[in-house]
C-alpha cells in the first residue's frame, strides 16, 4: 500500500512538474512572439544621389545651398561614387559672417572650398573603419581637387578629418546614403590650401 501511495504521489508530482514545464514553454513562446511594426526608414534610403542625401537632413541646409551656389550640383548628381564630408549649419555659422557672405557670392571660391570636402569613393562608417584598420589608425583620402585629407581617431575616440594645413573637424554624422555615394557630417569647415 505504501508503495502504491508513493507511486501515485510520484506520478502526481511528475505530472505537476511536467505541467509547469509545459506552461513555461508556452509562456516563453508567447513572450517571444511579438507584434512587429515597420520601422521608419531614414529619408536617405533610396535618395537618388548624394545631393538628395544631403537635402534629407535639415542640419545640412547651408551645405546644400553652398553646393547649389557653387554650381557643383550637376557634378555630384552624376558619376561617383562620392563621399561628401559636409559641414553642418553650426559649422558654417561659426565662420565670420563677412567670410561666409563673400564665399556664397563667389561661386569659384566656394567651389574650391567645397571640393576640399568631397572625395571620390564611398566612405560610409563601415568603410571608414576598414580604412582606419588597414592604415593602422590613419587613412588618407584625396579630394576632388587633389588635396589630401587624413582621417584619424582622437585620444577621446572621435573621428577627425584634417586637411594638409592641419585644420581639422570631427565627423559628427554618418551614412546619409545616396545612390551614388554617402554624406558624412562635420562640425567644422576646412579651408583649401590653394
């Protein structure tokens, strides 16, 4: 009789344990089944070109206006791939107002400044990391007008872009993607050596 009671008790215990395990499996399944919502893709997905990618972010409206004023829009809309290291609006506003006005009124001079921010090739964030790894912490890029830009990582782990004169700006935005390249944002304006 004791054996029968023990067997019944063991079966009941086994049944309760199995029910709990089964319930946990069901609960886990319910917890991992979630309703997915479509995430909004950035406005830059599907941008027809790098000028469209630049236009997709309001913080770069001055750079967009400068590209148009300098007459570079047709060049940047075709060919490529290009990477624009575009100064943001704050970077342009940090220039003395007279200098900015002078640049915007002189398309040739403005084009020279802007070409110093555009390189041939696509350098999205992942590509920059690969180039830095290959160059052991530095990568050299050539601008549209033949100037040299150097990418490096600062002591505080920020990506810095420097021109041949040593003027530098930090990359503050990555990967505004266009069909023919990418736009990365800078917090400063680099002046050309020419």
